[in-house]
C-alpha cells in the first residue's frame, strides 16, 4: 500500500485530500454522495459570530473555465453551529476544520475561543480575506499589519492547530505567508478566490449584485500553483494548496510544486464525489510511478530542476 498520510505538527491526516471551505457545506450535505470519513479532512463553510444572510442574488456567475461568487459568507452563526451541526460533525472519522471569519479582530478572538472548546474540531482555518471594518473594508489579508494582528490575536487564544488561509489578491503572497509563520501558524492554505468581475452585455449590468466577486475553478489553477510553489519554498510549515483542482493530475501538480496537502473546491459543485475520485487517482498515480510514499512527490519539482 502507498503511504498517503501527512501531519500538521502532531495532528495526523490519513491522506492529503481535504475539501475547501464554502464548497462542501458542513460535509453533512454530502453524506448521500460519498463516505466523508474517507477524506483526510473537511473544512466546513465559513462561520461568523452572528448569522449572516449573505449578499443579494445574483451571487454566482459562470465564466469561461471558472466561477464567480459573491455568496458573502451566508451562515447561521456560531450558536447554531455549536448546537445543531457540531454533534453530527463529531461523528466523522476524519479531521474537521472550521473556517472562521470576522469584521473585527474581536470577532475572530471570540470565535476561536469558542471553537477551541469543541474537542472534535481538529484545527481552525483562519480566513483573512474578510473585509476589515476598521480599515474601510480592506481585507485583513491584503494588509500586512492587519494580517499580522489577526493571526497573532487568534494564536494567543487558540491552542489547536492554526491554518492561515491566504488571499491571492496581494502583490507578494510570500510576504503574507511569512507573517503567518512568524506569528505561530502551524500551516498556511492558499489560494482563496481571485477578485474578478463579469458584465452581462444583454442587460448591460454586472453579472453579480456586488459587481466584483471571487473567481474560482480551473481558470485560477496556474496562478494558485505559482503561489503555492513560491510559498512552499519560503516556509518550513506545511502548505495546503488549492485553486482549480478538478482531477488527480491537477492535485499532483500541487504536490510536485511543494504542497503537503490539497483542498478540492469548485470541483465538488460539478461532481459531489470529486474529492474521493481525486484521492483514488492520486493513489493510482503513485502506484503507477512506483512511489511508496506521497512524501517522495512533495516539492520534487525543485529537485529535478
Ligand atoms: C461558493 C464559494 C464559497 C466559498 N466560501 C468560502 C469561505 O466561506 N471561506 C473561505 O475561506 N473560502 C471560501 N471559498 C474559497 C474556496 O474555499 C477556495 O479557496 C477557492 O474556491 C479556490 O479553490 P477552487 O478553485 O478549487 O474552488 C469559497 C468558494 C466558493 C466557490
């Protein structure tokens, strides 16, 4: 058998295929399509302190080889999550990671404190792509000072594994990855969606109610791969790669570029079993190529060039 496991510190993952936040609900919605516990982990949809209705429609738009969304973190808030979702999630035999979001640093601190009390939650994924109200709506993750502040604040209150999810909407993502590592993150995940827009020429209106939104899917893969490669070379903590992974070959590109694990996002909208199929494809590839451990693949690109 091929070894597929990986670790973030002392947190063990049976394999390196996870689902990306916002594309897999709470996992529970996928129970009819696959055995969620086969995955290395799931990252549940973004959670906020208070319930959020999200943005008005239209908040999804298809583009050539990608998807624009402006869902706006629609979710029922932490109270609902603790009472109604967490008990079911605790039954999964895999790592459950909660993606946390806020408008103020205090929101993140409170959320991290409450998630820290939920024993079955393996890690927090800190989404720093949220608008920072104190900075006029500029995302925490696109300003070095606020990215540092929010990471430091969450690290101070959360003892579990902390994964900082990086925004690609910056000049040099390596600077932000280094900040996360310096402030005690156990891992970084990247990339979140790329800011984009689309216009309907028939109505002469923007395709999204918010005008701009987040681009995901195959269109962003080359950008994501480049960023993962850059970050993996610069950091010592494990890097989780995502962005346009639709099949096993896409995932393997990320491992070769230096990712220790991958997340599957938009692909799950097209095929709810995509994540498990990608896992199976990775295993077959390793067998075919004669590898006994996926670690042999990680960052191999840098060794053969
Ligand atoms: C509909 C939708 C909702 C998303 N919601 C979140 C979220 O709540 N938190 C977050 O960190 N990322 C969120 N993302 C970003 C994804 O987790 C992922 O970073 C991005 O889509 C790139 O991966 P992909 O191309 O495989 O989809 C969302 C993406 C989509 C398409």
